[in-house]
């Protein structure tokens, strides 16, 4: 189901703007940085930089709106197909985001999670991520989960491999393996169930993102390009979610 969201310059929001929306876990496929830059006759890097600014604003707005967990698709396992210079730019922006925002996450009681095989990244960046994870590990507030070098099919393969290893060692019988076991072996183990999946820029596909977790999530697509996705746009998505009738296969 497609729903149009609009852009706005508003940067502060109150939970009263979307009362009782009920979305504990929201995930966003942040799409449209390149098109945003192209429309303005700017290099793609400018679009990615504006996209990082949008991440910062939406992460804050999500906390203000009472969202327990915000999961952002930052870099997919397929993004390695992009030009080396663009990948370097993206990794540089990620590095600067962590360095600039980690103190705020610590002070705001935000717990950082990373899903995906981030350890395949450059060693100094892995060390920076590990330090950020350690610094926020004791925090008890909202979760900001960043998907890095993430692909849902790869995640499920890794989960199945871990269960197969447990079965081979005799820790668990193969015929005892159930959906709960697989869920617990995924990168998102311990996070709230996914309620709402948002994709910006007008595309209407999941692009190998949280395929298992999205089984009963509500999908929300908007033509707004990611750098223009602001507080009002997020509130609009939550309003749409609030109006959905979630039956989980029942009547």
C-alpha cells in the first residue's frame, strides 16, 4: 500500500503529535540521496551528506515520538557493487557520523546496535564501531540499529548455519528447531518485533532488508527523497500506521 508523505522544515516534535501510534519498532530504507543531488545539479556525495543530516534529525524525532527502536538501512551487502570512490565517501560519512554523535547517544541513553557483517569493513572503522557499541551497551533507552554490510538473505543463511552447528554438536535436536530458534539467531535478536517498514523515494520493494522480520510489518512507501524526509514525514507515516487494521492472518 502506497501512502504519500510530505516534507517540512519542522525539526521538533512532541509525542502528542501522534498519540498512541503503537509502533515500537520502525525500519527505514533510506532511498533517494543520488536523485536528490541530481535534481540540484550536485555531486552524489552532496546527496549522501544531506542523507546523513536526515539520519540525525529522524533519529532524534523517533526518540521524541516514543519509538523504541529505529532500524536504518545504511549500507547493504549489494552496495559493494558501487564505484570505489562512492563507497569510500559513504564510509567516511559513517565514520564522521559516529565520531560526531556518539557523545549525544551516550547522554541521551540511546543504545546503538549494528546488524549485518560490519566486521568485513576497514579495521579502523570496525574498531570505531566496536567502541561506540561498548559505550552505549549499558544504556536502557531507545535503540538505534544501523544495518551495515547487511543483506537479509545472508542474515538468514548465517542464522541457519548457527542452528545447524548447534544441531551437529548435539546441543539441539534438528526436529526441535522452530521459528523461535531462527528468530533468536538473527542479527535482530532482542529487538522488538518490526511494526512499520518505510521506504522513501517512490520505490516499492524491500531490497533484501529484514525479510523475516517484515512478515507482518506494515509497509509505507513515500515519494519523498530521503534527504527531504523530515519530522512531519515521519509523523505522517506513524499516522498511517495508526489507522491500519493489523489482523495477523485472523479476522
